[in-house]
C-alpha cells in the first residue's frame, strides 16, 4: 500500500499481537514449569535413556536405545510449545494443554491396567494431571478491573 492509498499513513504489513490477559503474578507459571519439566525429561532421555527408564521400572533393549533417544528429542521439541506459550501468553495453547494433560493420566492408567506399562508410570500421569489442574486455576484467574 502506498502513502497515497492509505491517506499518508504508513502501516506495518502485520499488526502486532493483541495483548493477552495475564495470569496471576503476570506469568503462566504452570506452563513455564511444565515446559521445563518436559525439557528436562527430553534431555535426560536423549542423553541417558537407561537411567531414566530404570527410574520408571522400564528396562530397554540396546536395539531400542536410538528410538528412546529420538523420543527424548521429540519431547524437547514438544516442550518448546510450552515455552513459547509461556513467553507469549497464548491462552488457547494453554487451554488445549489442559485437555491433553488430563487425558495423559487416562491413557497411562489404561496402559498400566492392560499391563503395557509398569505402575511407576502412573506417577507421570498424576504429575501431568496436577499440572492440568494448576493451569486451569491460572486460566480462570482474571485481573481486577482498575477503578
């Protein structure tokens, strides 16, 4: 668009993002925490998969180690979404993460009941569920109107 078409006013080709409603204390701490936890788990799986899986009572064969390391890298990539949501305040992503994290407990619980995973994996699902509740509480918070 030229200056003559816009009445002499220049506009950026893309508008800046709309400010988001902040969460308590100005930062979505549950999203930051969960992103950090997933990043740590992903890095640990990528670097020391046997030690991590030993904690979860899940021994792994040597032939599967490259796949476990790859899963760790996928977790790192997945965690980036949480970091970006925390930096930008993307409430839509945060709401979607609540649903995903609640279903995590359901799916892991089913896998344990089917004897596909050891019971230690329920701890992962419970931590995920608690994080979902925490994020829900943060999303429900609204700043008081300024008078």
